C-alpha cells in the first residue's frame, strides 16, 4: 500500500472514530502525521483530504473535517457485514 493510501485510510479512521463530532484540521494532523509541523507532511495531508473529498468520503472546509453521509452509511454496512460473518463462522 502506498504512503498516500495509508494516509487516506488513517484520515478516514479518525473521522469515522469521531463521528458524529467533527475534527479540526489541526487535531487531525496531530493524530495522523508523525510531524504535524512539517510542510511536506501537511501537503500530504491536504492531498489525502482532496482525494477523499473527490471520492465523496470526507469533506473539509479548511478548518473542520468530517466523513460524508455516504461514507458513514458504508461503514455501518461493513460493520453489519463483519458482525454477520463472525456469527456465521462461530456456528
């Protein structure tokens, strides 16, 4: 997995974890970047957010970041599917 995809996944994990609350961009950077003050890492985070926004998974107004409704719905579906698989394999 590329570094860009890993960062996108980390961002999604954080915004899903915070739902229904939203994260500030600064708080998100502190959680997902090893050095949140690094310009290179900030650019990588901006790129990850742009890709997630383009795919309809997360939105940011430059201050706050949150998951989109479709992304949250998909996560609920995946969670239900995972629970169903666990119940089926436990039998």
